[in-house]
C-alpha cells in the first residue's frame, strides 16, 4: 500500500486510533485544538478538512460528533497520508468519514467535493513559505507551502463553504494580519483564541474562525494556556487533549 512504515497511535486518551508514518508528518496538539474549536451543537451537516494530513483533526471531530449525523471529508495532497487516514477511519468505525488524495491548486474532479457545499471547513495549513524545509519529503510537504500561498489556501477554503458557513483554522500567531487581510469583506464574525504554552509567554499559535459573508465584528477570546509553571497540562488543556471537549464545553 505505502512506502511508509507506520505506527499505531492514539488520540484523546486512547479514545481514537490513528495510523501515522514513522518518518514524515505526524499529528501535533494543534490538530486536537483545532477540532475543539468546532462547537458541539451541530447536526446533519457536511464538514471538510482541507490539508488533512494523517487525519487527526477530522478523526477527533468524528469521535465527538459521531451521534450528530454529520458527513466529514478530508482532502490531502500526499496519497500515502490519505490512505493511512482512511485506514484510521475504518479502524474507528467512522463510516461517515472519507479521505481523498487531491491537489487544491488544481480543479477538483470529486463528485462529493463541490464549491459552496459545506457547512464547516477546518484547516491546519502549512505554516511557512520560507522556513528551511525538513529533509524528510513528507514533513516538508506538510509544513511548507509550495507554489501556493496562505491567501490562496484560505480563499479555497472559503470557496468550499456554503453562504454563512464557518471556517476554522489554526496557525502561527504572527500570521494574524495576513489572515485578517485575506478575509476582509469576504468573511466576518471572526473569533480568535490565542494559544499560550505558559502564562506570561507570547502566544505562538492562534485558533481562528470566521463566517463566510458575515459582517459581524471580530472578537478576541480569553487566552488559552496549555501548561502550568511545572510544565504539566492545565486542567482546561487536559479536558480538550484527553477528554475530547470543545472550547465551548470548558
């Protein structure tokens, strides 16, 4: 199936099984935080995970929303990662979760993936155009944008949303001005959650959500702190990373 040697890992305190390559891209806490941004009160909707990697974001969502009659799809450039993600979905009996290998820089030829057809889009875009790429091809592809910038990535995500659908993303905090520029007059009701490793340190990550076509002003949420002074997860972080809660359930 794959040139990768893969491992059998777990998310959410062993509630979700995930297959990941030994070398190359592997899921981080960013994926679980992003999944937690989606509210719990959703039913009968379609969700798209753009740049799904090993499927961590959508697998966490599938676990939390498995009784909500949702359909979840993932788009991933790397065929091996898409295949591993499908294996993970089957292993967890998430028959409403499906992954496709696809290049969003090109016109998609997938009957189930059409513009303006999703209620929610989640995305953990590659973080940089300019960072020194990893020597491991899979990780470099996942972490570095190639022939495509963040603006183009986010505009694709907006295009896939229904009118007034909501986009959720996680990214580096320094990209917030660029994110605001991309969404200006295209999406509103922006909500920003600053993610702090420890209290008193600069926020390294932000979780951002916007509603397509909305005009509502931006709101900055209270800081979310991952670790206490001893380096242990805070109670709130444990509820998300291990308990599978959403931010609104804290």
